[in-house]
C-alpha cells in the first residue's frame, strides 16, 4: 500500500467515525426525549385512570 492510499484510508476512517458518532448521539437524544415524553404523560394517564374508575 502506497502513501496516497494510506492517507485516503485514514481520511475515510476519520470521517466515517465522526459521522457514526454524530448518528449515535442523535439517536441517544431522540431516545432520551421519547422517555421524557412518556414520563410526563404518565401522571396524566394515571389521573385519567382514576377519574374513569370514579365514574363507574
């Protein structure tokens, strides 16, 4: 492998790993936001369940 090919491979791996890190972080943020929405909705769901039980 000559020097040009080696540099090309290094650049490709560096950019690929940076993009992979960004995608991983975006997925982690999305998962975190989804969990926050579920936690915020949980008390509302419990309240609805209690009022529905009282109506019966």
